[in-house]
C-alpha cells in the first residue's frame, strides 16, 4: 500500500512538469478542502491559495456586515409594525387621523358607519354558521337555506336612520342623473375616522350645493342606511379583490344611503372651534 502511494505522487509530478497534468480551477469547496488537508498534514498552502482565501475572507466579512445591517433594518421595521398594531388595537388613538390614513376605528354601534355595520353583520354571520359545513351536497343545501333566512332578517334589522358628521373627500360630476359624493364618517366627539372612504349618489339639487364646497369640509348628514346583502353561491371565499365586500362564504355586503339633508358645519364639533371664513370672503 505504501509502495502504491509513493508511485502515484512522482507520476503526478512528472505529468505536471511535462505539461500533461492540468488541474481544474479550484472551487470554493476544493480550496477549503485543500486548506483543511494542509493543516492536517502540516503542509502550508500555496501563495495563490493564500491570496484567494484572503479575498474570500474579505468577501465573507463584507457579506456578514451587510446581513447585520439588513437584520437591524428588519428589527426596526418589526418594531414599527408592532407599534402600529398596538395603535390599531386602541379604541382611542392619540390624534385624529387624516382621510389619507387607512386606520379606521370600528364603532360598536352598527349604524355608526358602513364599516361598523359590516363588522356587526360579520359577527352575526359567524354565530349562525357556527358548527355548520358546506362541503357535501346536502350540507351545502342546508347551509344556503339557513343563509337565505338569515339575509331576509338582517336586511330588515340593519335598516334605520343615521346622523353623521362626515368629511367631504371629493365630489365627482358623472354626467348622469346623479353625481357622487365621496365621504368619510368622523366621530363627532373626537374627530376619529369611523369608516373608509365611501361614495353616495347625490341628486342634482344637492350637487349644485356640493360643487362649491372644498375637499376636507365637514358636513352633517341625516338620512337612512339600508343593508343590502347578496347571496352569491359561486363565492365561497373572499377572492383577490374583495369587491363586493365579503361577509362570509356565499354572502356579499352592500348598502344604500338615502340622504335627507346634508349641511355644511360652521364649527369643528370635536374642538368646538368655529371654522374661519376665507380672507377674500368667498365660500370655499
């Protein structure tokens, strides 16, 4: 066995000197193996290997520093997310939010806003479907029958008068019989946002008043809100767009708001501060 070993190494040496033995370009794994072999046999690596290893070590150090920086950024982002989640869990945030802020405070009163109504309906849906399944044909038929009965009850139950302080997000003339007012409901005591932006068709009579009111103005809305649920047997899941809004398997949420009066407020209710007139005296 020793004779074979001493015979092979001179042959490799002869082939290398003669230009017949051309070793392949060493890989990272090969270089590492070579280093460990040199350490094990007490043989130092070549100058080329040492240079390559130094470059590799420098690259590893750079990558480690980059990873450390990214991990620090991730930790900071996670801390910010946790802070936002804590704020969203509060009933009363520190400051009223602007219309561009997506944070919505869901009121426990179903008629407080379209979003509050949706939340109450989703809670009711969870109660009446608890323990039910719609996997099999028979179970599905029973599930849908219960939903039809429930929808009839909910549409009647979630209908009533509303009195809201709303902010005019924008007004859109459509060229049709009705135009659109895009609004957001505000808590009259705090100014906190109680809904997402939503649109209401307005008559031409109201349009003539809204066209001169600037975005951001506060209005007092009196009207009737009616729940309009739809049974969609082809929608067992929310889907990618959630439009119409999803209540639960096979049920979609919609509503109607009939405006009885819409008056511009002269004070900010939650501050009891009079809204100043513009300097040029115009009604902006």
